[in-house]
């Protein structure tokens, strides 16, 4: 065997070398290149790690805060027809102080926003849009001071107040119209405040007859009125009118109003050249419905006005203001989505399309309604779900309470802002003794709020209310329903409580089982409880396997809420989502704890 001594220079050339010799060897090109390669690998590794971390921070979805939504997205809107809600002074007509006296009730419902009917100074005729002064509240409902008291008290309780904004028309008794009639010269400020012509078109009024009326003051000229003859249309093409309308918004914004509901918004502009409208192919008469209103409705100029008014409201940075608008109910969903914004300009926050369900509306009907919104909704926008208003037949007039409960569950748990009409929470119906007249303030869906079983339903201490109370007020009223845990009003409170959960406020929406009977979806967000909302709109019981419909649904879930119905659920017993049976027109909400996903 050969014995090699490691200490011997011949056996190990670098062993035992001195400092100077090592420096000589380490300075050779081979070792210098090796060191540079090693250092470069280390630096490139660190650089790649930093780039990866930065990229993940930028690309990975950020966690939403429970308060990341604006107040108008989080809250339920409560629409009030003021003259029918509560009379505070015994004169038989509801007023703003009456609304203020019921703020605790409104707050207890879980509502966060009050939307008031148009209550501006009018000409004394029977209508809501005969406005003489858009910057003054009618004395009959309490005047400006009463509105200010209401706003102050509402804000003190955490409630918002929205006013109607009516830019389409005035009363023929307004100063603006009087001055426009008296104008003699083309440079007169008020001459073109309204739409005047010497040669009327074939345009029709929505309420029958032609849309043009003569003026004794301006001989040979006609003014436009798409509604009643004593409601002349404002000319929004006039720069002076635009300025005045902006002054109206600014006036009320300075009074701390939280937003506006733009009324008659589809009718703000008419054709510049005043061209005749064509008849629809199937027309057999000469009424409003016999014409294609391509020159008087939904003109693209309305989107420019929305953008202008949005700029005005957004300028008030002390708090966020909201703009709502009422698209024409006959507009298709694609047309209605333009209300959110057009040509890269912001429009209104919340278009409100009136509910128009057939009496036999089932799962397919609901699917078309919901998908019409959700499938066409522009990115980053927010839908609305309207249960009713003062222009629509009350829900309970044509639909059963079980259907109403199902729809309420749907609208309160979908992404979007629900809009509840006063009295719908206690299942009020249209007045049977009140003839329907679109030209009158007295309409069946505006009956007195039924507070209790005293005369006039507790609406007034007087004896002659302006409109009657429902025939069922002695048994169906707020007082009676408050005492029942299974009442419709209690159900609404349960829904608004459920809706306040973070998952419903900020969570994602995933449709699951959707067919001709059932509409169901999941609401979930990382780190939060997940929910399945399953609603059977059919008149027969339905069983479905929901566990396979979405990846996060657990086979065993906890019961949260039901609309009531033939199938019972136990809060102490898990719900089997793989075989879930719902009775006729019954809905249920179940939940499961968040389960972290494996990467």
C-alpha cells in the first residue's frame, strides 16, 4: 500500500500554503470566473425571489373589507308616499313630521335609506308633478322646515334621506312657464325654457290625445306636454334650463340631502328637428301605444345629463351622494344598462326598473328577471331589486304571501339594493274602492299606512283622511304583526338582519341550480361563512341535489332561515344539501363554515 501524507506539498498542492501563495492561485482566471458565476447565481436568485413576491402582492386578489361597499349598496331603501304614511297634525294628510315620528319603526325594520315621494310646492291640482317651485317643499306636508327636521333626525339615527328630482316638467302655473309665455323676443331668457313650435307633430300624450297645446299668450305657437296638458315639458336643450336644474340639485345638496331619484328620466329630451313618429306595424288606432316613440323617449342625450348631474353630486366630498333613475318600464335590459354610464362617462348609480310580474310568475319567469340584470350588468355596477312603488300595483294584490316571501328572500340575498314600498312589509293590498287613474294623486296603491286597528288605521287623529284605509286594517296592521314571530313583517326583519352579514355585503355570487321551478345561488367569500339560497317558485314540492352544484357547498349545512311552508327545518339539525326538498313556493337559506382551499 502507498501511504500519502496530506501535509506534504506534493500530495496536496494547496495544503499548508501561506497567504501569499493562496492569493496567487486564487487570482488565476479559472477561480475568478468561478467566483463570479457563484455570486451571479446568488444575486439572480434573490432578484427572482423579490420579483415573485412583488408580482404576487400586485396580482393576488386583495381581501375586501366589510365596509368596502358604499352605503347605498349596503342598505335597504324604503320608498314612502308621504301623504299616506302618517298624519302628524290631524288634517287628514300625511306629512314629513309624520314620517319623522316613525323613524324608530323604519330603523327597526332594518332599513337604512328613506326615499320620499315628490312633495314640492304645487299648483293645488290633483297630482304629484304639477310643480311650481322645485326648491320649495309643499306647505301641505310641512314645508322646508319639516324636511330639515326629518333629515336631521334621520341622520341622527344613521338613516339617509333621498328626494325625488323631477327635471322633465313643471306646472303651467309655475313662474318659469308664465315668463316663457310672456317672452316676446328670441333673446329673452325664458323664451326657450319649454318646447315651443308653430307646426305641431303627431306626437301623443301618454294620457291620451295630442302632446301639443296652444297658448293664449303666444298666438300661433304650441307647447309640448308628454304628460298632462297642464304639465309642460321643460326644454333641456336650453343652457339656461340646464343651469337652473343644476341649481336645484345644489340647493338640496346644501340642505344635506343624501341623493336624488330622477323621475320620468326616459322623457327628458325630444327630437331636435321635431319629426313625426312612425306608427308600429300592428297599429289600428291613434293612441299613444300605436306609435314608435323613437323621437320622444330614450334619446341618447339623457346619458349626457346623467353624467352632468353625477359630476354635481360627486363634487360634494363631505359624504357620498347617490343618483337613482326610473328607466321606462318597457326598455330592454341592454338599453337600461346605459343608465350606469355611456361613452366612458359615469351615469346614475341605481337604475330602478319597476317590477312587472305576471300573476303566475314561476321559476322560469324569475330566472329571466334575475339573469336579465346579472348577465347584462356592466363591470363594477350594482343592480336594484324593486318590490314596489306608488306607480305599481301592490305585490299582494296579485300574488300570494308565500310568493312574496320567496321574492323578498331573493331580493334581499342577491347582490344589489332592495327597494321596499311602505306597507309591503305587512302585505297591504290595493284599495278596492279606489278607481285607478294615472292622472290623479288618488290611486289604489297609495292607501293609508295601516298602523293599528283604530279608526283610519292609526294614520290620523282627524276624521277625514285624504284617501281611505284598506278594508283589512283591523286585522292586518303593524301592531298585530309586531306581536307575531311568524308574520311577514318579522320575516322582513329577519331578512334585513341576515343581509347585514359580511358575506352578503361583500361576497361573490354563483348561480347553482336554476331551472323552470327552482332558483338557487351561493354567496361566499374567503374567510367568511358560505351560504346557499334555494327557492322553489313552483306550486309543487321540488327536490334537488345542491351539493354537486358548486364546489364549496358542504353536504351538511346549518339552517339559517326559511320563508315558511310545508317543509320544516330544524335549527339544531344539519340540512342535507345533497337531497334538499322544498315545498311549494318555499325558500331556505343554509350555511357552512369557511374551509380554506388548498393551493
